[in-house]
C-alpha cells in the first residue's frame, strides 16, 4: 500500500516538474519502477503503440521504427526486412544499386550513364539494340537469324540466297564449295587434306607418303623436297645452301672437278696422276726399290684409265 502511495507521489512530483525522469542501467524507470516512464515511453523513447517520443511518428530521428526498420524496410546494417538479404525483392541494395551496379532508373554506377563499361544497358542491349550474343529484343541477329535457325525475312530456314544459318544450301554445300564435313567436291578440305589425311600429292601432316608408306616419295624426296643426302630437288644442299655437300660433292656424287668419291668421272675415267688411289683399288705391289709393279694385264688397264 505504501509502495503505491510513494509511486503515485513521485509521478505527481514528475508532473509538476519537481522530479526529473531517469532510468537504471537495466532500462527501469526510476519513477514508475517499470520499463515505461510516467508518459508511457521506454528508455529508447518508444511507447507501446510504436510511436517515438522525439518525432511523434513511428520513426525515430534516423528514420527507423521501433524494430529497427526504415520506411523502405531496411535496417541500419543494410539488410532488407522482407528478403533478409542485402538486396530487396527487385534486386537493389539499400543505396539503390543492384549486383551489376545498375539503379532502378537504368543508370550504371561506374559509367554514370545508361551503358556499362562494355557498352550494354540494364536490359543487356547495346546502342544498336543487340545483346552480347548478337540478338535483338525479338531474338534475331543483324543477319536476321534467330537461335532456331529461322530467317526473319523469308520465314524459313534459308535466306534469300538459299543458304541456311550456317551457310549451307539445300545440298549441304557452302558458298566456298565445302560440304558440312568440310570437304570440297574433290574430297579435300580447306587445308588440302582428304578424309584419310593426305594431300593431293600423297603427304600427311606427319610427313608420311601415301604411295610409298615411307617419308620419301617415289623419287626419293621427303615432304619438304629433300632426299636422304639432304639435297633438295632443285639441287641445293640443305646445310650448305649450295650445290655441294659438306664433303664437296653434288647431288649426283661429283665434286667441282667432275670426279666422284671413287675417283672416276661420269665417263669412267680416273683423274690423271691419281696412281696411289688406283694402286690401292687394283692390288698394285710396292717393292723395296720404291718402284711400282703390277700384273701386266692391270698395267694396260691403268694406262687406259689415266688421262
């Protein structure tokens, strides 16, 4: 009984302006002894009806209601009341930007205009009306094709020239003369290979010859035109870039003087004064008096072969 009388007295003194309002650290009013002061507001200036003492509205001076949401359903942390995420139902954040940096008016945050850094607007179309896949709002490319391969101008799967979206006519041939597998009427692709992987002259990409099953053709030349001795079919040596190899012989096996590795020219004649080489090849005998001798029948042969 005395408690109620004392409480009523304090309220009366507060009403007369004699006693100041105050709160404990636990949010209890020092006059009423409860969480509401004599005017019905709590320590955060909210009453039971959700009105704010300072603004007289459902929102405080920062624009938030008693539960911490503003008029657009955002809290101070940028979380939306309805979606419980940082983006509202339309995909915009508390500052009005979506995840792709657009606002609701179609302005891009980075460029400050209606197109992003790649030149597309909020709907994904460039200033010419095409998206990044090359289609307009109706779903057609600049060449009047849609994704299904239908031509806008002819309302069919072929354009005015009789070619489909991939460039083939009703026979399956494109304007360059290749079929859908990439081969022309002679059976070769644009790089010159047939279906087996060989060129018209019989080479595959690995340098193997179709007709000889080796790395040399019927004439003994490889895919680059060199024979096993590294001579090009033009007669130039691959390493020396002349008509003679590292040992001084040409593709026919003769040196600049016209003699082969065996000392004979193309007529079968041996080089004059080349007795030592002839001696070794024809079993001549060197005697103690430094004079050469041979079988009589070989001597005439030697004389006939030396110029």
